[in-house]
C-alpha cells in the first residue's frame, strides 16, 4: 500500500513545471531500491560547493597551507549531521521544516523565519551570480558587469525544464557535480599535493587560532559550508521517494536516505578540500601567501604549474559550480514560500524574482567596487548565510527531538548533545564575527 503524501511532498518543484515523485516498490532488489532512493542528496550537495566556498578556501590554502584542512573536514561532518536531521524530519513527520514552523509557531515568528530564509536564498544567489560572472570573465574575457547580466539567462534553463521529471533534474545536477569533481581531480594530478601536508592538515590543531585571521577564515569556511536553505530543501525533496506506509519501509527509507546524503556530502567535502589543497600546493608552497581572490588564483595557476590546462579546468569548474546551484536555489525558494506562507507561484516566476533580487546588489557591487571587489562581496554573502543559520538550526533540533512529532525516531541524548553543541559553536562563531566586524 502506498501512502498519500502532502502536496509539497509529492511535487515540491512547482507541479506545473517539474512533475512526479519516485516510487520505491518493496518488491525490488535492495540495490535497485537504494539507487531509486538516491538523488535528493545531490540537490543538497551542490549548495556545499557553490562559489561562496571558493574565496575562503583559496585564501585559507594560500595563507596557511594545509593547516586549515581540518576545518573543512569538520564542517563537512557538521553538514552531514544537520542534513541528516532534516532528512529524518521529512521522512518521519511527512512535513518539511518550513511547514512544521508554520504549524507550530505564531504568525509573526513564521513570517520572520520566512524573511530570514528568503534573505539566505538571495545571498546564495548573489554568490552564484558573482561566481558565474567571474567564470564568464575569465573564460571568455567579457567585462564583469556583462558577465553578471549574462547570468540572468539561466532563467531560460528553468523554463526549459518545464514538464521534465524529477530524475532528469537530478541527472543534470549530477553531471555538473561530476564536472566540478573531475576538474579538480585533474588539477590536483597536475599540481601533485604533499601527502604529508594533507595528513598534517587533517589533524585538528587549535593553536593555529591564536592567529585572529586564521579564526576569521575558519568562521568563513563554516558560514560558506553549512547552508540554511538546504535544511528546508532537504526536508522537502526527500519526501519525493514514495514508499509503503509501514515501520520496516520507514526504517529502510531512513537508511537509504542516510547513505544518499552521506555519500553526496562526502563528495562535496572532497571538492571543498580540493580547493584548499590546490591553493596550498600551488600558491603557499611557492611563497604566494596573499592570494585571496578567485581571479588571481586563476591567473597564477598556469605560470606556477606550467600547465595552461590547470587554469582552464579551474574556470570550467567555477562555471559549473555557479550553475549547479541555480536549480536548487529555485526549488528551495518554492519550498520555503509554500511551507511558510502556503503560497505557490510558478517556478519560472520564482526564478525571475530570486535572480532579479540577486542581480541588483551584484551589479551595484561590481560597478562600485570594481573587479577587485568580487572576493569581498563573496565573503559578505557567506557572512549573511552564517548569521541566518541559527534560525534554521534551532527549530530543526527542536522538532526532531520532539517525540510528539518524531515518535520513536526522536533524537537520542547523544544526537541532542552533538546538535546543540554545534548550534552553540555556530552562534558563538557568529557573535565573534559580528564583534570583529563592528570592531
């Protein structure tokens, strides 16, 4: 017997444009059920390798070599924990995080959380605009302001996806992720990073935070890695896998979804680690400890590695990174709009609004600050995301710890301790960041 899911669960991608859930019949072999369950993790993972991550990882690798690699690994594990909680909420409660907030909180609180979530999506889209525009600039030589305007063309991609199935969308995202991964694998093969340096960097060393700038970069990496809108997105898209309404089926769905998100975010963590490693092996090892801009990294890669292909691969990966999050940003925006406000608009209109709101600050920033301001703008978007994150984590932990919502799947003591410790760390990092910013 198949269950009847809420509307947002069966078609979170704007029912008129992208159709269909994915059935996972009990009669299939286990390996086929696992493959059919996989996919939502990919849509989440692209948000963890968007251009906003690049600026912090490049500067961290250039300035400190491999020493901050453990921060990237820690943030990857933290992301897995939070996305795992979001996944469990969606599969067990059959409600996404935004819907749960609307059900449980007052109208004022709900509207406030919605505005903060929308701000996070716009900040993410600004980073995507800047990253894609910079890729146009580096690969094609077009002015940066024109590259910003060209990013508006991705709305045509969304329009072209009208009527396409969910699996087709996942396949496109998978192709973009593999493009990014292959490009960085090839670059690392060209550069040849130090194996001893990688092992040393993977070991936590808190003494490095005696340098205030190292702590600043660590906070930036945290803000660039864990994305608040992905928590709303994952709790919704995971429900597209329709299974039988039984206890064994629920347990299997949770197990398969856990594998899906762990593998996807492991890949995203490898990409982020590859960015820092590439910077450490190419720039820091050659005495270039002040590389903090993506365009500077692009221009230095070829002369330092002796391979023109390294810079080309870097530019292609940057473009794929900016475009991959285009799809998930639109989907997350629709999930948040429907979940918090019970309001639905066409996907293409949602994309036009979100990209329009992102183009304006990106274009103003590029014209006002010049090409050298892209890095600062990217860091600013990550600061905004980091500040929004606690407002998504708090209700997520509360809902997944509530036995009235989750039943036997409510968070146990160990999970609660880890989740609240992570929440406290993020809030503390944000307070420190605000104090440093003001000071």
